[in-house]
C-alpha cells in the first residue's frame, strides 16, 4: 500500500510540475525580451564607443599639430637667440681686448710706481 501511495504522490507532483511549466515558459519569454533589450543597449554602447574613439583621434591629431607649432616656434626662438648672443659675444670680445689693455696698463703703472720706476 505504501508503494501505491508513493506512486500517487509522484503522479500528483507531476501534475503540479505541468502547471509550473507554463509559468516557467512565461518567465523565459520575459527574460528573452529583456535580453533583446540588453543586446540593443550593448549595440548602442558600441556605437558610442566608436564615436568616442573617433573624437579622441581627432583630438590627438589637433593637439599634435599644436605641439608641432610650439616646437617650430621654440626652434625659431632658439635660432634667433643664438644669432643675437653670437653678435653680443663678438662685441664682448672687442670689449674684452680693450678691458685687458686698460687693466694691464693700470697694473703696470701701479707696479712701476711702487718700484719707483716712474
């Protein structure tokens, strides 16, 4: 008798499972709908990422161009400064010769006066 009761219990449980399967199908259908929505969101995100990458490439190109302009300006400034300092060095060289002549003569005059040569 116990086996008959067990078989009836299994049979009743089977019928309960059939009722739950329709609920399960509804849930699966809802999940599939949500997954499709998520897939569309992912495709939108991918498109936005492509746009961001393109914008970043454009931004990098523009900043590289600006840095190239700055490098050109600095190079021109370097050339100009080198030319001006070259001219100043040439003038300072002439002043150096004059200054050494004056200082040398002054020192010789002091030594000559100290040694009573004058």
